[in-house]
C-alpha cells in the first residue's frame, strides 16, 4: 500500500513577524474598549441602577460640556458625578499604577514572580495604617485621614530602609532584605492588631483593600503621584530594557546601572505607596498584568509598561464593579479569587522555562 506524504503549510517568517507586530495594537484597542465599557458599567451599576444611555449622557454633559438634553433626574446626576465616578476612576488609577510598578519591579529584579510589594511596601503601609488606628488622634486634612497619611509614609520609609540595607548585596540581597524587614513589620502589625480592640475592623478593611472612601479630592491628591511616577518610569523604558539583560550587558549599552536601578525603584515605590494610601492592600494586579501583557507584546518595556497600565486599570475597575455588585465585599477578595488560579498557571510556566 502506497503511503501518502502530507505536507503541513507553515507560516513564513515574514507572516509570523507581521502577526506579532499586530498583537500590541489589538491588545491596546481591546483594552481601551474594555476601559470604556468598565467605566460606563461601573458608573451606572449599583443599588440604584442608571441606564447606560443616561450614564453616557451625564458624562458627556458634565465632563465634555456637550449640549445634551437632560432626561435624567438630579439625583441620578449626583450619584454618577459625586459618588460612583470618583470611585471608578480611583480604582482604574490604582490598577494602572500597580501594573506599571509590578512590571518595573519584575524588570529591575529580573524576577518573574516579583510584585509591587516585594520590598516590604505592603508591610510598611499596613503597619502605618494600624498605628494610625491605635493613635487616639483623629486628623483629617484634604479628606485624607491619619490612616492614609501614615500608610503612605510607612510604605515609602520601608522601601528606603530596605534599599539602604540591602543595596550592597546585589539583587538577591535586596530581595532577602525586603523579606526580612517585611517579616519584622508583620510582627509589629500583629501586635497592633492585638491591641486594637474594637478598631480591628478598620485594620482589616485596609488589609483587604477597597474604594469606599473614594472622593474627587483624594483622587486629585493621588493622581499626580501615580501618573507622574508612571510616566517617569515609561520615559526610562530603555534603561529598564537594559537592566533586563543583566548589569554587565546594561553597562555596555551605556546604562548607569546603580543610578537607574535606584531611580526606577524609587519611582515604582512612590507609585505603589500613593495607590496603597487611598485603596489599601490589593494583591495580584501588579503580579499578573505584566505577565499577561508580556505574553502578547513581548518583553520590550516600551510596550509592556503603557499596555500594562491600561490592562491594570480595566482589571481593577472590573474587580471593584464585581465587589460592589456582590454586596460591597472587599476588592482584595475579588482580585485574590481571580489571581490565585492565574498565579498557579504562572508557576507552571516558570517550571517550563518562561522568562521575562
């Protein structure tokens, strides 16, 4: 019996390159569409439902000044503009910042499992928030309470201490120092929780993350820190690409390794601290989003960083919407439910040779 030989057509290299070149554009277009969809749904959905048409009309009238005929009630306009829109925008801002910070830390530390909290930022912020609960002083400045202020200070101070102690030990020393300092701060947090008594619920609310206290003023304070820091990181994409290749290769490419690493660490920590101060601790966004984007766009930081910002905004905006519709559960619970299975998948990919 004569055997038949089957030939399988394989795409030419030019075709594969063309497909790869189109992927980032498709991801960006899909992410922007998702961003608009989450914005409209997030503003319209809730205990008082507002029709998508009215939601779009209110936003067009108030934000763009378009002469739209008012077919909605004043109550609906108040709900959209004063309650839901600042919350949705805050979630998107924090999601974008955490995604950019996560991609930066993964590139600087050359560790695919690094996230924005790898240097103890979360532990410092949590301890600062817990101390604010214990202090018998109630301070409110520009709608920021003592909890928000001490959370920001604790996050920034922790990164400074970790960098000062661990910078002489290379990347491994920096990561191990972050782990050690984070463990020490976690012990302090446990003691603060033990002493908090009836205020324990406030600490748990911060640890689980949420946007219940979102307002235009808080958003306005965090916005320049998160956006400014993220743009500064994007502007240093070339240096981040060099650091991905290793210190020696980066030096040959003209990158001032120690200076650029310190600047990028500082910027990523600032973005993380600003986001954590208004949202509490929200996990998995900074870990998962850069990997998902990198799988599609490739490792070039010039593409990974901006696309990660948009995807992170969509993810956390959608998670906040799901949390509200599920009965105002903490946003961190939703991101954990999404992130834990995805984290297992990432671990499997690292065992099969996945690299940054």
